[in-house]
């Protein structure tokens, strides 16, 4: 049987594999191209190619914790209402820790964050990362 397996949350492409053996909670699959065998849990298998990403509600302010990942680029307003941009380095229960500069970290509530598209050619100016044209 041919199946598609989505691995992780990093929007990796689906990988075609063949099921060779099914057990109670896991199955042994064989990669079509290189023949590598993987023993994976059933929840990795996405038979109908369903979008499994968690979407925030439309009336929600900020970014939902379930959507945010370590390494995402985000922005927020600083103490003096200046826009600060950085990278998520830790997800806490009520806040995210954002690396703004080489020696500057901020703990920011999820409701105050906004997504930033990290374009090519982002420049470092001072202690914050600015996107060109912003």
C-alpha cells in the first residue's frame, strides 16, 4: 500500500513510502527511492493529505502559542512603542522569549507578537534586525 508520511511541523514535503508491516501502534515503512526502512507511529501517517496545521481563530490578537515555533521571525512593540524584530528562542506558558540582538532578549506575551516575513537581505542595524523598506 502506498502512503504519504508527513514528518515534523517544518512544512517538509510529504515522502512516499510503502507499508511493509503493521503492528499495534507503529508500522514499518520502506522509502520508495532509496529502500530505507523506518519504524514510525501511526499518527505520522497522513493518508488523505489533510492539512494538519493548527490555525488561529480570526478574532484573536497576536500569535497563538500553538502556531509559533522556535526559530520563527516575529515582531512586537517595545517599551517606547518602537517596532522590534527578532527570532523566537523559547516558548514559555504565557510568553515567548525573543532574541532581538546579539545580547538582547525579551519575554513578550503572545498577544503582542506579530509575524514577520524574513525577506532576503535583512540588515543588522544596532541591536535590532530591520527588514529593508520597513
